[in-house]
């Protein structure tokens, strides 16, 4: 089973003139945006550029060989990935420029992007969410509002296309997770004369567009230029997806939620390793999320999303994989879930269950038992409530006086 690191070894010595751009190259460049190149790649306002080799080697030197503190991602990017990029003929001479990395808590803004210029084309890469529950909350926010990040992405892409056009280059635009959504949103809103310069738009397990929020249908605007790639267990990438949407499903070595990490995606020499379709468990979960979204107004979604993620963070977890680390903390999550709306609790429970089912160690077995008890208690409570309702209805029927015809009500 091979991943993007293996691909860099296989194809790193081949230029784009020798082997044309493919889906794996896109995954690599969208993953590249997760690296923090502050102080290395010139900012958009500064102008200038550095090669991929220069940027990667400087980052390796700056990090002392451990790039973990400089990864802003769900992706488990390691120093080997950075070194392989720096050494590859395929990518090392590409240039990085127009680096943007903004965080503004008052505006609820987290936006980062970089322009990557290859000999014949430009790739605009938007950074996705990080690995935290806060990042996932931001993905779900797309269900009820246009975000500040989307607005920033639209402006950035217009400027990037203008820069590429001056060099006579066509443009590819993409990103992973929220970055895929930003790519789709920005490309759809691009003025038509600029959009004509776009070759392809890649959404790598990125959320779709809530129709109640978007003024246009991005799929109609972009048509065949839009390329959606999702792992076989996709949650984020299936938000607001339609059954008729074309997508490429890729195999992954990750377990359930962890398949969102693009470093777990399986690749071949000329493309991703395609799966037959989504996993059954994933389809069930996505159906639950879709039903949840359909049952709420935009205002209700905003409130419900806060309820869901406040509950998931109640035990002190900041990441999905931390929810199940402590049985005590997990009990606090369950108590918080009990206080949410029934529809919200159903959706949140589906997310939690997908995490619990990946547990293997002793602490996680305790969590699984707590989860089993929670579900059994909830079921018993629901059955008791139903019995009480049936009894009350029976009593009401008995006590109803006869009508004028003598029949019982």
C-alpha cells in the first residue's frame, strides 16, 4: 500500500513534461499548504518567490528536522515528505509565492493560501482545517453561513489568476478539507473571464455548498472542471454532497474518521488508488447528518452546531481522537449530549460512535462500555416514555364521556 511519500519516490525524478499533472500531484500540493512557511515564503504583499527546494530545506533547518510544530493540519505530515519534495525533480524547482496566513478571532477567520508556479501552470493551494474539534466546527459552519475565509479565498484567487495570466499560465486550484471548499467557492464566484483560465478545481474531501447559503450552484458553474476526491470513509467531504455528484473514492489505510488525513490515501504511479465506493457505515452516518441538516433552519443549524461541538469538547478533548482517551472525560461528553435537542443528539451520537468504534486499548474498551451503557439507557428511557404515552392515551380513551350517539370517543 503506497501513499504520497511513495509517489514522490516513484515519480519524483520525472518532470511534468515527461509525465503530466495528475490527481496525486494535486493531493501533494494541497497538502503542502498545511506547512507553516512564515518567514520563508514571501507574503503576497511583499512579492518575490522561493523554490520548493529552498522553502523545504529552510523549514527542515528551522525545525531541526522535526516539522511537527510547523504542520497546521489534520494531516500527519512528516519530515520525510518535506525532504522528498525538496529532492524531487518534479517539484523542487517550482516556486512558492504570495503566502498568506491570517488568523482573526474577532472575525472568526482562519485563512491560509500559497501560489505554486510550475513551468507551464500555476496551482493555487488553500489550506484546510487543522485537526482540532474547532476546525471541524468550522467545516460544519458552512451549513448556515458564508464564512470570512470564503470571502478571502475569492479575492485571493482572482489576484492569483491575474498573476498567472501575466506569465501566460493556466491555473489549477485546490485544497483539502475546508481548503477544498474554499477552492470550489472561490472558483465559482470568479468573474467569467478569469474563470476561463482555470483548468481544474480540486476539492479533496472538502465540504460541499449548502444550497440555502450559496446564491449560485457551483456544480453548474464549474461543470466538468470540478473534481471531487474523497476517501472511502468520508464525512466532511460528503457534507451537502448530492447522490448525483461525480466523485472519485480513494482507498485509505486510516480507520473511519482518520481517513480524512490525506497522508493515509492510497496512490498508484499515475493516480489515486480508487475504491468501489463509500463504506456502508459511512453511508449510514452521512444519511444521519443529511437528515439532521434538512430538519433545521439556518438559525437552528447554527445553534445546534454549537451544541454538538460544545458537548464533544465537554470532557476536555480538543481533537476527535482525544474524545475516547479518558473514560471520565467521555462520561462528561455523554452528560452534555443528554442535554441537547433530540435531533442534535442523534447526529452527535453518530459522530461519537464512529470514533468509539475505532478504539482498541484498555481505556478505550472502558469508553466503549460507557457508550454501550449510554445507548442502552437512552433506549430504555425512550421505551418507558412510549409506554407512559400509550398508557395515558388508554386512560384518556376510557375516561372520555359518550357523545350524543352513545359511542365512546
